[in-house]
C-alpha cells in the first residue's frame, strides 16, 4: 500500500544515534534523522533503538500546543491504518525526501 520501505537503507540507519545517545543535547540542536507523516500528523525521530522498534523523537498530531517529545513504537506506527468515511485508507508514510537537519529547522 505504501510503495516504499518503512526504513531507509542500512547505511543511513547506521548514522542514527541509539536510544539515550542525545541526552543532554538541547532540543533545537538535536538532529532529526527520520520524518513520518499522515495528514496533519508528524513524527520526527532523533534516536532509534537497536531493534528499530522503539524511537525517541517529537510528535505533533495536528495541534502544536499539544505536541511533545517521547517514545513511539515504529512498528505500531507502520501498521496503523485509518479508514476514511469516503472509503479510502490512510497509512503513515516515511518522508522519502528527508535529509537530517537540526530540530530548530523543523520548527521554522
């Protein structure tokens, strides 16, 4: 349904810090390595667990006032399907054109 891989290639993933590796780095200085989205919802990933299941990042589910940092199970996110009343299904996508940037650039 997605038409592309959920994760980028191994070479790219090797550069993503493991969980807790960016502790102490100010939020705006953290590098966003992956971006996932659907509709007005966005997930930005700073760190990725060894099993590539658990990620730490920042999520905005359509309301910036309620956006927050935290952990997300990327396998659950990948498997999420929302059936629209009009008859089509929405899935979370990986931003295929994403390049790593400091989080400050995302907030602009």
